[in-house]
C-alpha cells in the first residue's frame, strides 16, 4: 500500500462518517459534504492503486 492509497481510504472513511452524521442530524449540507469527501477519497485511493500497479 502506498501513501495515496492510505490517504484516499482515510478520506473515504471520514466522508462516510460525515455523511452518516448528516443523515442522523438531518443536516443535508453535512451529508452532501460527506458524500463528496467519500467520492474524492475513492478517486485518491484509485489513483494510488493505479500507481501501485505501475
């Protein structure tokens, strides 16, 4: 695992927590932020996976 994979997976987890918290608190903005962070984390992790394959 490289640094990009770790950072991406951490950001993905943080986004998921924020998204769930937003749902629980009925805070649409927080839920959206979490969803975006989760997606960005997936992209970063995917980039890390690609770098690892090369």
